[in-house]
C-alpha cells in the first residue's frame, strides 16, 4: 500500500512561545532565517511537512490495525510539505488566511501480489 500525503499551510505567521514554535526553532538551530518573511515561509514549510507526516503515520497505524497485519503487508509512505503553495483546485478568492489552504491531500495505491 502506497500512501502519499501532501501538506499545505497558509501564509499566517506563528505565535512565539507556543510548543510548535519552540519545536521548530529548536530543530532549525542556526538554519532558522533571521528576516521575518523568510522565517514565516520556513515555519509554514515545516508546518506543512509535520501535518503531512502526522497524517501518513496515522494512516499507517490504521492500515496495520484495521486492514492487514504488518506481517502481511507493507506501507510505503511518501510525505511532502508544500508550504505556502496553493493547493490544487483552490478557486479564488484565496486570501492568505484562507482555511482551505491549511490542509493535507491524501493519495493512495493498493497493489496485490
């Protein structure tokens, strides 16, 4: 079973001091941009990656628990963060805070052998 998850984020900045903010800052270390717009884009890129990874991990757990035992199947996870890119098929208007931009698209393929 192949599961591809693409995460997206809007263009809203982050609140300093939150758990997620601290996690991203800690992970980034010296790679965290200093300039505000570059930093916002960095945070939203990382957020989209974390969203996609969480969904992919959850789907993997569901597949192994509810569909096929782990010894009878293999789940291949493909995870991509699209950051502030516009999701496909998003029709205007799409303001920078549009909730339709905060989402994950899930694609799956099941192959029997």
